[in-house]
C-alpha cells in the first residue's frame, strides 16, 4: 500500500483538474502549483500555490506540503524539478523532461532505439538551410515550448525562410500525407510493469486535436507495433506514470512516432467514461505506488474538444444519457484555447 497522502501537481489546467478528481477518488489529497492565478485546477485541489516555475521559495513551500510530486505539462524547468527531487520523489523522473522538452533530442532518442520518426534536420541558424530540398514541403518547428501547433511554420520553398526569426532553434520536418494519426496511452508502474490502453484514432484541425475515437480503425499489425513501441519507449525512459505516444501512419501504411507526451494526454480523456480505470487514475496509482488496475474498454467512444467561443453553444444545452460534457470553467475564452470536451459513448 502507498504512504502517499498528499500528491503535488505542477501545472493547473484541465489535465490537473482530472488528476485531482482521480486522486480524490483514491483518498489522496492534492496541492496544485501553477504560475496562473486563474488556474482552473485550483477549484479541485485541497491547496493551491501560485508562483513562477523558478521561484525557489514558493517551490520549497509546495514541496514541504506534499509526499510525491508529478506534473501535468512537460515544460517545467528541469533544474526546478531536480531541486524538488532532492527533497521529495518526482515522477516521472526529470531526466525524461530533459529529453522530451527538446524536439531534436527527443527524435534522436527515438531513432536510436530503431524506431522511425519523419525525416528531419536541425535548423539552428540560417547557415543550416543547405541541401534541405528533399524535406520540402516541410514544417519548421521550434525545438522547445511548442504545443497545439504553436511555433510551427509551413515551408513550401526557400523564400518561406525569409520570414523566420532565427533567434529560435528549429527542426525542419518533412510534411507527410497522413492517412491516420494514432495515440497510445501507457502507464508504467514503479515495479517496472506497464498497463496499456487500446490505440486511439485522432483527428487534428489547424494542428489542434479535434476528435479522438476508440476503437481505432487500424489493422492488428500496426496496432501491435504501436503498443510494442510504447512499451519500449516507456521502458527505455525508465518512465513512472502515464505517458502518451503520438503516431503518424502515412499513405503507404508506414508507421512513425510523432512525439511523446510525458504526462496524461488530451486524446485519453475518453478513458474516463469508456474504461474501468481512466488514464488519470492509472497515473495517480503509479506515482503513488498503489496497485495496478488492468484497463478494460467498456464501450466505444468519441471525444470532441470544445475550442474557444464554441463553449457557449454547450453551456446551456441538454445532453443525452450517453453524452458527457466537461466544462473546464476557464475564466477567459481565447481562440484556439481548449475550453471543454464532450464524450459520447456508443454501443
Ligand atoms: P505539437 O507539439 O504542437 O502537438 P505536433 O508535432 O504534434 O506538435 O504537430 C501537431 C499536428 O500537426 C500533428 O498532430 C499533425 O496533425 C500535424 N503535423 C505535424 N507534423 C507533421 C508532419 N511532419 N507531416 C504532416 N502533418 C504534421
Ligand atoms: Mg502533438
């Protein structure tokens, strides 16, 4: 049994909300640490500390209140996580963030395990724009801090580089014709055993996740390959907790890893309603060293994200008994901001 009574969570968005709810069901208290005073997760946790992610005093205060620390977004400064780790366990280990915070280190790590990513090249200065024709049309992505398509530019020809500010480091990735996008949610426990959810099929609009669906419509061979890679990646990272691996399948059925999210993931929201154990509960169980529960799909499901002002269409609507609307109750609506989601269970 676990000795964890209080779980510290860094980050206070919707993923934080759902982690707090899962912890509560397991009788574990939560403290949220977030740099946004309007953080929606504070309404679901026992305590909330607002501070910058490098504020040593506030981070110390947070650390003293909790037994174990985890996070709901990956871009926390690694030195902050390492300082916390000197005092309390941090899961997953901050070394995971060191790799995954940087697109080029992440892809290199994946490729070294013999797993394919889409062809890419590091573009760290304008001098690197040589012999890149084979990568066009491509997508230029900042190596750090990108999410929901932020920091990405389509490059069709060499002139398109003229508008790029080379203060940032980038990678240029070949733009492929996607047949499908798939994600795998996996939870690895402290004894090294993993539990894995069925592949989820994802549709993105404007580079933001729009819908996720289970079961996915992919053949068994690809499904097994996706699962095998996720297990290998989690093992090699010595990962503790829930993580997500995003995959591309191209027109000729070739499988690539797009990226790894070292945390619970938007595409896994449907596990709340469609499984016996959600990705959030599995994460809390793992980081608090509770017993593993094998995930079993109870129902087919579709999740739709509600972005920006679309949330107002849902707030006063009536829902059918198989529809589960989740309003993150964010104070400000912004274009492209995830405001809620709706999960529909199907027979
Ligand atoms: P983020 O870190 O913002 O999630 P991703 O690299 O996952 O960035 O890109 C977001 C989405 O953009 C992907 O899910 C996919 O739909 C599209 N995309 C990204 N890279 C490529 C690519 N090389 N070829 C085709 N589509 C891509
Ligand atoms: Mg992504």
